[in-house]
C-alpha cells in the first residue's frame, strides 16, 4: 500500500516531468497504445530510464533512483525457459508418445540402417544395433561418422559392412509404421537417450549364422536375434 501511495503521490508528476525532458508527451504515449503493443511501449520507457543513469533520473523525477529503476524493470519481459528432454526411453510404449522424428544426414543414415537391419526386432534389439553403429563411429577402427560407418566397404574392400548395402536391391521404405518407429529410435540414439546394452560391442551377427570372425572376438551380449562382440 505504501508503494501504491508513492506511485500516486510522487511518481505521476515526476513521470510527467520526465516525459517532457525526453521529448515525449503524455498525449503521444496515449495514442501509441492503440498502435503498438503495450510491452513495446514499456520496454522503450525502460530503456530511456536506464539510459539517463540513476543520478540524472533522480534529479528529473524527484524520487529515489532505486525506486525508479525498479519501476522500469517492471516492463522487462520474462524470458521463456525451453526444456530439453533428456530422459532415457526404454519401450515402444514410450516411443509412441513421441512426435514424428526428423533430422539431418546422420539421422537419415542411422534410420536407414535400423530399418533394413533390425526393423522387425524388439525395442532392445533395435537399440542394440543402433548402439553398435554409434560405437563404431566413436572408435578409431572405423570412419568417424554414422554415414561413413554404414557405407564402409561399399564398392570396394573389405566389402560391405552391412549386407543390405550390397544386396542389389534399392533401399525402399515399404513399411511406414516400421520406418516411423526406427526413425524415432535413431534420433534417440544420436541424443544419447537409448539404454546401453551391448557392452561396447563393435560387431554383431544374426543367430542363424556363425561367421569365422566370431571365434576370435569376445561375445559381449545376446539381444533379440543377434549376438554382439568386441575384438578385445
């Protein structure tokens, strides 16, 4: 109530004097209300008050500088806080609540690999394949990008690292639901929001085959239809 009394008794004349000092009349300010947003007008007044400095404002307004600056600060707009989701996703049920996934080249390459390598797998099965691809990207043994990892050996030695890249068929997404699902999981993996379940694996193969290299590597996990390995 004391603050309101000061505003009524002390600041109204002071603000009128101040408006004259900066070349702005009460009539112009009133007219501008109908043209400009109120926040713009308040922000302009705040900048003008602050530009004068505390001592100058005291002399013109006849009030304490601290009070004047507090009044000016009332027009400062509040900053909006943008919350970034960082929680780990562990099931298809959680995945369904997420919006449609989009992204850049790395996301597109990982989505492609997950679709053709693991789209029929369980949640953990898809996550495990995605993890191997990202593990390779982060390893000095392999190219330093997701796209580089997936396209390694295409048209040369040691041959395709992912069989679908050399099967002679065009990469066509015929199952829209499966594509939407792996697209979301690709985005989550690149954001670090999928569980780590392969023990740092760099290789995997389906349980239906037994390649020679699997005898030399250490098996780190068995997830879905695949076995996972690390060279050490």
